[in-house]
C-alpha cells in the first residue's frame, strides 16, 4: 500500500480499504462503512461516526440495512448489493443520494463496492 | 458530580436519543408549512428517495409530488391553526413487479402551527392486502344484514340469460315478462357492462360463492336507480343435467337509492382524486388488477390511454395555480363525458390522466382518444377575466387477447406513445408500436415533458 491517502474515487479502492488499519480508515476525509456477507457492519471510520453522531461501539456487528442505515434499505442501494451477491458479480457504482445524518437531509455521493473475491463490501459516503 | 461526568452522560444520552430516532421503524419528518424539510429520519429517506423526482429531500411535498400531487394544496387549505391535516391517508405508488417494493404508503400530516408540520410515513402494502380480503367479506355481510325495502329475485342460466319472470322483477325494475331469455345486462345502462363482464361476474360467483357490485341500474322506462346486485350460484344445478337454459344462478337486485349518499361519500374519500373527483391512483390500480385477472382467465383486449395536458407548467406560471386547477377540472369533465361508465377514468398525478378501457381494441381506443383530444381543443376555461385555451397529448397502448402483460408494461407502452405525441408537436394522439420500445431512448416518465 502506498503512503498517500486514497481518495473517494480512487481505483481499486476496495483492496486499499481491505488492507488499511482502523487508524488509516480514520484518517480518510470521507465516510467508510464496511460490512460482511451477512450485512453486519465490520468497519466504521471516524468520519462516518462523526457525521452520524454514533460511536463505532453502537454500530459494529449490527446489521447495516435494518439497524444502522435503514435509509439505504431500498432498491437503490440494498437491492444492488443483494443482486451483486446473487450474481457473484462486481459492484462499483457511484450514485447521488440523501442521507439523514443527525436527522438532517444531507446530499451525498455514495460509492457502492462489492466484489466476488472479497468478503467485505463497502458503502462510501462523500458530501456533495 | 464532576463536570466531565455530566458532559459525558449528556453526550451518551444524546447519542442514545439519536439512535432511537435512527432506528424508529416509521418515517418521521418535520417540515415548514411549505414542505421544506427541517428534520427527517432514515425510514423516511428509505421510502421517499425512490419517489423523489429531483433526487433531493429538500421539500416533502416535492418528493411526493409524482404520487400525491394534491398534498401541498390540501395542506395550504387546511383551515385550523393546528391539527391533523391527514390521518393515515393512503398514497398509491406505481405497481412494481418486484416483491417487497412498497406499493402503498400511509401518510399522516399534523399541522403544529402556522409555520410547521410533522409527517409520519409508513409502508402499509401488506396490511392493505389483508384488509382488502376482509372488505369483501364485509360487503357480503352488509348485503345480508342491511334492511332493505324491496328486492327483485331472478334466476339466470349458465349464459347469464333470465330464466323466468316474477312480480318482484316487475316491482323493482318495471320490466314485463318479455325479458325472459334476455341477458341480465338489460338491467345495466348500455355503457356500464361489456359482454365479457357479463361472464366475468358469473365466473367470479362460481369461484367465490358470490359476486356483488353496486352502481346505477336501469328500469324499463329508462330511469335509473342505485342498486346493489348479487349473483350466487344455485346449489343444486347439477340436477338439471346439461340443459343450457336451466337456472344456474340467482340474481338479487336491491334498490338502495336511499343509502347512495352515504356509500358514495365513503367511496369518494377512498377512491377519488381530491381535486377532480375522478378515480385516484388506488382506484385505477385496483381496477387494472381486476381487469388483468379477468383477461388472464378469459382473454380479451384491454386498452390504456394516458393523457397529459400540454405546456401545463406555462398555464400555472402565467395564470396561477388556481387557474391551472380549473383547467384540470375542465379536462376531467370532458374525460367523464367522453368515456363509458365501464371505463376507469383516473388522475394519476399532476396533469397526468389515464383511462382504462376493458374489451377495447386499438382502433376503438384511438378513436376515443382522438374524440377527447378534439373536444378539449375547442374548450375555453374562464379564469380571472382570462379565457384559457388548452390542448392534450395522448398515448395509446393495447394488450391484445394473445399477449401476456401486466399493468406496468401497459403503462410503459402508453407512456412511450405519449412521448412520441409530445415530440411530434403535442395536441395529438399516438399509439404504441414495438419499434418504440426497441428505440429505448424515450425517457421512462414523460411527466415533465410539458
């Protein structure tokens, strides 16, 4: 891994995030939520924690689409991950979305990352 | 208590409250009286984001505009300084093929004061399904238990023809003995029943044990009365062997004119568009579902026409929203006068209307659409001293007897045809052809094409 901090739209970002330590994720200037095959949250960086007002202890191990970010539980986001898992296909797409961080509507870009050979999938969040 | 501890406990409490709101399994929104969103929880975003025409959640009424165009107006017109503007109002979304996608939202709007409202939004799709089944049973009980002044009882054969005549038929309908052998549709106004519907009711009676409908029925002298009609299969019809003219069903006609006002009011509230009193989305999708079920059993063609008022935004901008509303009401009146009682004429949203025509082929549907277009082009709507002329464009699609399809496909095709009518200069009717879908460059919705 290079020492330069990866950006939101960097190529091969999933591999870089997989290899990053929690401290390295905390240094990023965008939100990182990593979750496993059961949709349980495994990684949750400081940027996201600060934006949502939730500490990682309240979030890690919880099911993402029901207990952490139910706002993503529709065909625009959750369904995309489900379809990718079902087809064992690659998912790397960036969409405009609105998150309800601290109950305020916040316009963001979401980057959805999943690949057949990594067990961790990511929702990355950048303000727009 | 040391200072640090109290700050820490306050922080923990704040976080717990935040998470409580994040996890609440209903949508909660606080907005200004004009719909500008101040606070919003995640379930609201989950339900509203797929509907939001601009991909934003800046304004609650804008996010719901495509499926509930009248909310802004109804909120503005709410007369009290505070109180419940809507309680559990159902908003029907476009029917989706995918399972698990919400189709019906329940919407509650509380006006806090002159500046603020709060909304509760819930997905009630599964709940409404269950209720619909119960409603059928209710209708049956109601038919049995309601006190009635008079009823006509007739026997009909397996083809829907009247087998006999008696005094009760004469009392309620005025028809004489000569009606024996006629189909039971003679009790219906000519545009309120199709040949296929006549058989649909018999088949539904076979399948469910009974079939009931309510509406205007005809007396021998041409006058009409509000009637509840029940068809039930006779229990021992096998005894008649294969005789096709033997009694197979009983038909009960009840004159319920005196109860019409009450049932109409209930029906209006649930199935009518607030502004135009046409069918609303809910009534439209229920009618479409029923027609497609019937067509799946006994194939026949089903036509859909979508109408869109041309340059409607300009009418609103130039003359104001109240004048725009008058134009929509005028269009609704022309639609009502042009189509048959058996057709479902609905407002789907904004300036977008749809008419579902059972047992109708492409030629007949195109002719009806053209008749409507022509009638509208001669209209002038009075508004504040001005007279507004307006036009409509129409897209026509038909599911013929051999084709498999669903309402989404039919709507998509009619929309593609509408897009062509708009692109060719508006104030015209276009019909769907397979090439339209193959050139898939037409946008999914033409609602904002003006």
